[in-house]
């Protein structure tokens, strides 16, 4: 502690473990395919109180936490997650702040905020300070690997089964080499949900600029409201051009791992709504900072994936629009988190009756899902 007074509430232990969990069906977007998702879970302990955080990324995230970040955070005051965040960012400078190291920092940051709230006997929503009690959600999945029955069944499950009024499907199949099928699936999705539901699409940056423009114009009759990464978010000038040409809102930002990337995306005029992912951008500390940057540019933010993790913080930002009820993550979280939220009615309401984020991670359930 370099001569400083030892905190009364030191972080005594930080540990991480990863589980690779098979999907319930083959999944793919415009650029990649997968049959499993890895969840890296971090616990941070002070005395007999434990905070929990997680990210979705390579199992190496857990190894990085155990070999490096745990030692950086241990001994710091559990009442000051922001100081721990700064120490972690400094520690991974030569490992590259964004990417795998950023995912690991994010999971630890979430665990530390959860730990602080539990030590104080407060819910995270109350610790952050809510501006709304409920957060709108949109159903997200519609993978390019789905056949007609799978696609329609999932969409109707969200709209008719859970009352959601916003849904999103993947397009840009095979790096944009299946435009015809993309257009057919957009039409199928619109027919399945009817005219009263907002239809979103996500190309994951698979299209060229002209392709994205062509698909959007040929889908005009289906009233697309949100076009996520029509081209790669690496090409901000093309995103900005499309934003000016399309009636659908242009969204991006899920790959922004720090405030500098967030600022560049905002100042380029490339998006109508900024996506922010707390499992990648630096946990709750990074998410709230990114939301503040977006607010300075007059932009709303949408929480990307990991719906239960985002619910406690999304209600704390005045410019938060909604959070993504991503099928893969929602399915896993419902199974391994005691206290996982129910999106019935198209909303989630963060739990204010329990300390921290209100969830208890069940490793035995994760073991079962992972087959271990």
C-alpha cells in the first residue's frame, strides 16, 4: 500500500473461471458462425461478502484475471471500484487495453461494483441512482442459420409470448454473398411480427456500402427501423454516409473498448444510437462513462447483449434507450443466475429488493450446461 492506511474494506480475493456452453442450435451472423459461447465469471471477496461479474469472451480472459488483474486489485478498497478500474487499465497497457484484456477488466469491474453494493446493503440500481424503474428490451437473435420455422417461432415467442414490441434478426449472410436470402428473411420476419412491431436488422459489418444501401432500399416496404453495422464500424465515413441516406436508424458501437473509440464514433456522426457493451468497454465504470460521452453528442445509447448484467446500469443513464435481449446470453443467464429477470411485457425491472445486482451465480448449473 506504499505506506497508505490499509482500507477497512479491502478486496481480499479475486478469482475467475470460464465455462464454454453449447448453443441450443447452430448460430451465425453475417461474418462468423459458432456452436458454443464462453462465459467468464469473476468473484471478488471482502470478508464473507462476494461480488460477481462476468463477460462473454475467450477462456483466456479468466486466466488473465487470475494471473494478473487479481493481484492488481487485491488489497485495494472495495468501496472504490473506480480506483481499481484505473489500476487495472494501467496494468494492461502493454497487453492492449481493448480486446481480451478489456473483457477481463470489464468482468472484474462489474464484480467490484456488485461487491461494493452488497457491502453497503444496497441494490446496484439504488447505488447508481435510477432515472427509470423499467428498461425496454428488444428480442435479438434471428441467426442466419435458422430456417423459416425457427425464425418465425423465435419472433413470435418474443412478440406473442413475451409482449415485446421490438425485434432484431441477423442479415449479411456469408459476408454479404446471400442478398437474396437476406431479403427473403426480412420479409418473413415482417410477416411474422406484423406491422405494429419495430423490425431491426444487424449485418455485423458484412456488407459493402453499396450493398447496404441496396438492401435497405429493397426492404423499404418492410419498414426497417434499425440497421446495425450495415458496414464495418471501422469505416466511420461510410457509416456516416449511410446514416444520411437511410430512413432506418444506423447503430454501432459494440466493439468500442474504450472512451477514445466511443468518442471517435460519436464525433464522426456515424450513428443515430450508440451501442455500449459493459462486458467489453470496462464494466459499469466504462459503460456509464461511454453513456456520458454519447450524451454530450446528443445521442442515446443501447446496452449490447448480456441483458441481466446491463439491467441494473441501463436504468441509471438518462440517455439509455433500451437493452438487447440477446437469445444466446439470455438463455445462459436464465439458467445460471438465480434471480435472472423476466422480459414479459417488453420490459425488465432491476431488482431493488436485494443487494448488488440481485443475482446469485450457480456454478453447478454452469457445469451442467457445459457438460462438465
